[in-house]
C-alpha cells in the first residue's frame, strides 16, 4: 500500500490526496511497477479535505472536503454551475464564492489543476473582499495543496502560513492541526524529518485539544509513515497500531482500510510474511464492504506481494491478475469520467462565453441606443440654446446700443459742464493768484517801509547815544534794542510764508528734494530771492546790512552745492 501511494503522488498527485498528502520514497517491487504506474494515471480519489457533499439547492457553509471521487463529475459540475449562476442572479457573492470553491475542488480531484486554480482564485478574491475568514482559510488550504501537487512548495507554504494565522486568530484547533500536518508533510518530502516530526506532533496536540479522534488517528498514521521512511519499523508499527485503535473506536472503516494495509506493509518488510498476509486479507474485506474499488485493487496487489514472498507464485499471479483486471476497469471508467468532465467543462465555458458575448452585445446595443438618443437630445437642446442665445444677444445688443447712446449723450453733457466748471475754476484761481500776489507785494512793501522807518529811528538813536547826556543814554539804548528785536520778529515771517506758499505752491517741497537740510533763515532768504527783490530790499527785510547779506548768500551757495560761476537767483527761479 505504501508503494502505491508513493507512485501515485509522483505521477498523478491528485491520487494521493486521500492519504493526507503523505508520499513515500521507497520504490515498489519490479513485478508490480507497471500496474502501479497505470493506477497512478487513472484514479482520482478524494481530497485530504474531510467529508462533504455538494449543496444543490439551499445554500449552507460546506464541510471541509469531498469524501470521494464522484461517479458523475460532469453532472455534478453542471449542477454546481447552475447553482453558481443562481447565486450570481441573487447578487449573493458569498454563496457564489462557495460554489466557485466547490467547482475548483471538483476539478482538483479530477486532476484538472489549471482550471481548478482559476476557480479557487476567484473564490479567494470574494472571500477576502467580504472578510469571510473561515472560508478564506479553507480556500487557502486547497490552494496550498494544489501548489504542492504542481511542484511549487514555496507557494504552497505561503498559503499554509496564511491559513494557519487565520485559524490561530479564530482559535480553531482542528484547522490548525490540518495545516500543521500539511507543513509537516512538506518537510517530510524534503527529508527534513526532525521538522516533519515537530509539525506532526503539533498537529496531534491540536487534534487532541479539540478531541478530534479521526484527525488524531490520521496524524498517528503520518508519524508512522515517517518512521517507515526512516526504516524504524517497530516505531512505525506502533503508531500505525495507535491509528488502528482510534479508527476502531470511531468505526471509521474507510480510514481503517489504509491503516490495515500499512500494518501489513510493515510486517512484510520485517519478514513476518504470513502476519502481513492476514492484514492484507483484512484490508481486502474492509474495502469490499465499503465498495472502494481502488482499495480492493490495492489489497489484491498487497496479497500478491505476500504470496510472492511466501513462494506461492500461483496465488501471487492470481491476485496480481485480479488487481490488473480491476485496474483496467477503473482506468476505463475514470477515463470516461475525465473525458465527460472535460467535455462538460468545455461546453460550459463555451456557453458562458456565448452568454458573455450576447450580454456584451446587448449592452453595446443598449449603450448605442442610449448614446444615440442622448446625442439627438443634445443636438436639439444645443440648437434651441443657440437660437435662444442669438435672440437674446440681438436684444441685448439693441439695449446696449441704446444705453451706450444715452451714456454718450450724458457724458457729453458732463464734459461740457466740467469744462465750464474748469474754466470758471481756472479764472477763479487766476483771480486768487493775482490777489495773493498783490497781497504779497503789498505786504512786502509794507514790511520794507516799516523796516526802513525802524532803521532810520535806530540810526538817529545811535547818534543820540553818542551824545554826553548820560541820563538819556540808557533809555535810548533800551529803545534801540527793542527796535532791533522788532526787526527780528518771526510773526510776520510766518504770515509771509503762508501767502508765499499759496502763490508758489509746493516750492519748498521741491527745494527740499533737491538740497540738504536748510534753516528757517535760509528758507526766508530763498523766498525773498524767488520774489526777485533787490539786495537792498532783502537786507532791509532781514534787518541786516548788505555786507552781512553777501556773507549769508555765500553760505547758501555752499549749502546748495553751486559752482563758482552759477547764479544763485537763476537757480532759485528754476525750481
């Protein structure tokens, strides 16, 4: 039995699913190798996932796997596809994903791995989007097994790790145990037996926590298989026997067939041929009771090997012939199943493509009709809008021309009024300027006459001071000083400056922009020069002598940065 499982996995990996992923590395006897290779090509047995049947009408969450290869996979595929279409019609994504998963599982069992991968990936996408953790973990488990069967162990391990993380978060011990068992098998295939033992024992611990007897029995069988690989047959027999006891407790006759075969293999390998033959006979009866034709053929093969080792070649040939005949029947039946399934799958895909094309064509026709209607409506609306806008534009232009005409006439009237006002204002300003000029000239002449009068008085008083009348000298001196103070009074200067700035607007501002800082006396002298007064009149107004005036003019030229040949009066008049 062990030899059969080894070659099934190497040639048609789907066959080894019923053995929880275990694959042996020992070669079968030369006599039976041809038959085993034939078996490996034709049989598709149940997945490692535990028992379920496909739901046909009412949706419910499926169990963990398909129990055995269905007799009519084509009919089952048609039913699943119809259920999927119904779920899609009801917009129930999760139910549709479950049917996608079951279609992928059916194709996996039948050995159609590319098609199976496509359906499982579709289901995975929906489970992720809808956050269905439990169903996603189950789907990842299937994908991991599929990647392993297609010799991509790294991808398989990635799926197993993600599924294990989900089961750990959900605290589902049985789910964790199954993943641990699969990871252990990956290590077993790489002949890393310490790691394989580690994960199988972790799986056993989780099954025991969950009190999952059937699962624990399968792990005992896996551990026994590892010891068998290591040729530690006593340990292998011990664990196979523990699996046998647990299966007997749960009355799991289907699993018991395999365990009994394993016990017979170990006994034959240790030279106990007759005891091994007894176990093979027991395995044959169990397989016949359950109606498992492949197990019956395998039991015939094991019996043939036992008789061959006991040198009873007639019996060995008889059972070998029975095994070969049954394998031929199985091959024929399974070939017909696979052909029917492929034909059904092709017809379904063809039908789906035709439906998709028709649906797409209808959508395109509908879109074209809608687009045509929209375009026509848009053309009518645009035409109406253009006509309306043209009419509105003509009315607006007429109104605008009328408004422009009114505005133009009003602007002409305003301009005429403004022009008249400006002329009046200009005449008024000229009159004010002439008045201010006359006032300034009058005021200046008045100040000159006043200062001349005061200067004459001061001269006379100075002569009186020179007389010998000492009693009058003090009084006259005080009077002279008072007159001198009057000559320096700034009150009249401020009045003069105000009138001057009205006549010569912004003169002092322009002056300050062209020169540096100037004193009040400098500004006073510049204003008098601006009025074209003579040096004598300026000296009189300032109450100084003409010699002092020449000194002040010289200082002013320096402040104004005038060259030696430049005329001070001409410069001031140009400002």
